[in-house]
């Protein structure tokens, strides 16, 4: 038994050692020259790639932006505001689109904000604390009711959709009262925390519960505490205020023809799961916040929490969080944070490489069903190039720092260099060695030199002397009692070194 435990312990140690030794490290993101030909080439490849994908997927109008650190480094709008009318205005990054489920990013951010402000006690609070009107039947033997975290992370076991769709029946026929009454007659479809099951009902419930906690309409809170602080002036839940600026979404009819998607409206109770209209410019601002943080909006530690996975899939290469979905790129050894938004006539995607402070926003005015709306392939163009450039920058920075360090060290060393002696024929010569280190020689002894090193950073005028090549001077390890001794340097009224004390001898700089 003891032997088997020993073997298991050794195996665990070896596995951990191997895992830790292969963990990738990423270069520190710093400002880089966006006119670098390698970056320009990468953006051109992405441009060409997107146009090819648009053609292959019958997409006429599309917007894209790439964010690095705190700026939009590339953006482009393709096609027209009305994809079916080439005489309509050209599409821009300031036209509104319906971002659909990307709205969940803002709902979850609201949850974390209220937790940090102490308005909700914990994201593990039961939803009934803030929304006692909500009820649903469960056939599963579970003691605890659904929590805010489970709603946010799609682990609540709730059905995917609301029991009525405001997009089709209108908000008057899908009020809070109607929704809650119908849900109370329904069942959860899975036990809590068993598996991820995407639920618009769950996130709508979350947003409305948070609204009750703060005693403020959900839409007003998002506008006051997220959109305005981030200067996202083109974003709103009010369709009528942006309909003249809306990039029109299209869909195919049953006979194969194309038509503009009509009947846009505010989603009412389900706004928290998908009701926000925004622009490429505004979502780029939001990505900048996610990549860099803003303490006035969210604590940096909480932002990290928001950007971490909560549930790992069986495949080991995908995961879910609150609210991001995660994908592991084995080729580049890096995780992406991602979130999709799909509405009739629209398909949008946010993708982040947080470690490199890279972010993408893509939006199509046709709701094609792809896993990532071309963002993963685009990151394949970007990540190797950014990594290469950042590593070069890092090496150059390290080289520059080393040069500065050597320059400073040279200035420091110059103070100590000199010939010190006294009237008792005792002398100590200090000079620079081949590696710019300080070398000391006692009484002109040609056989033994000493390396002079720092003693303590708080005592810069105290140095240590150590025999330079002890392996060649094994019999002289304690030559004259000097090895591992200290030198005390003294300065004059101008802070220039003018003498030293070593082995009880005071020597003066000549």
C-alpha cells in the first residue's frame, strides 16, 4: 500500500512537472508600429478572406473591426445599408445593427457590477430573492433553486426560449405577467449545473431580476452605467431612435428570393438576452474595455473573473463562462473568448485573444449559421504576426534595458575605480574587468584578483570582495583573510568617493 501511494505521488509529480514545463507564455502586449509591412499584409489577407467568404455565403453587406490594446487598428464596411439596393447609402461602421445575443455581455456585466457594489450579495444568490414572482416546476431532486450564476452561465436547466416571442407576437402579447404565468406551468428540462444548455429565457430572467434588485428599469441601468461611461452613443434598446440609421438585415424566402426583414421592435421583457442595437464603432469601444479594463466601470479582478471559463466541455478544447464561450487554438496554444449574436437578418461575433489584447467584431446583414463568423480564421492570420512582432519588440526592449543598465552600472562603477593606498605600503587597485565588472587587486599581486559585488541595495557604499577564480586558487581561498570581506567606501563633501576601509586599513584614493 505504501509503495503504491509512493508510485502515485511520483506519477502526479511527473505529470505536473511536464504540464507546467509546457505551459505557453505570451509576449507582453506593447504599442507597435501599425505600418509594419507584416501587419499590413495580414490585414490585406483578412480583407481578401472576408470578401471570399461573403461571396461563398451570399453575404452582400458586412462590417468588421480589429482592436489591438486600446485602439481600432483596422476596420472596413462592405456593401450597402440596404443589401438589396446598390443605390442605397454605402454601409459604414457607424450604422446600427441588431447585435442580438451579444446583449448578454452587457447583462452579465451588470450582474458583476451589482455584486461589486453590494446591491446583490453574491452571484450565487437564488433568483427568488430578487424575483419572488418567478417559479417553474422541477422533477429533479435538488434542494437549491436556480442562482444568478447558473442563469448567466446557461447552467440553470431552463428551456432555451421564452414561452412567447415578442419578435412575432409583439410586446403587448408577451408581457411580464404572461411570461411568468406560462413559465410557472412549465418544467426545467435538465438538473442545475449538469450541463450547459443555452437559454434566452434564463438570461432574460437574470436581467429582470437584477433590474428589480436595483429598482431601475434594465434598459436605463445599462444606458447609465455601461453605455454612457464607455461613450457608446450609438447603442440603444429603442428601435425607433435608430431605425433611420439601421443597416437592413435580409433573409431568403421559401421560394429562394431575398427580402428585407421588417417588424423590428423593442423586445420588452426579453431585452436582456438580445434587444440591444449597436454599431461597429461602439462594440469596438466595448472590446477595448474588455481588453484593458476600466476601474470606474468594473474592478480589474472582477473583469478577470468575467473572462474566465466556468465549465469545461468534454472535448477539453472548449468551455463556457459568464457569458463568454471559449475555444482553445492548439496551433497557437492560446484560448479565445468568444460570443455570437444571431437575429433574423443579422449575425454578429465578438472574439478576443485577451493574452495578446487582440479583439474582433464582425457583423453580417444576413444570418448565416457558422460556428464563429470567420473570426477564428482571421485570428490565424493575426496571432502569429503579432506574436512575432511583440517578441522582437520584447527582445529590443530587453536589449535597450540591458544597455541602460550597463550605462548606469558604468556610471556607478566609475565612482569606485581608482588606486587606493596609505603610508603603510598597503594598496588596493580597483578597475573594470572584461565584462564591465569591478575587479580588485591587493598590493599588486598578479596571481589573485577579487570580484567586487554589491552587499545590500540600502547600503550602496558597502561592497563585498570574493576571490575571482577560486577553482584555480584553491589554496588561496582565504588569501590574507580577504575573501568574503567587506569594503566600506567614504565620500567627500561633494559625494565623490575619496577613501575606503578594508581589513582595518584606511586607504585614500590617489
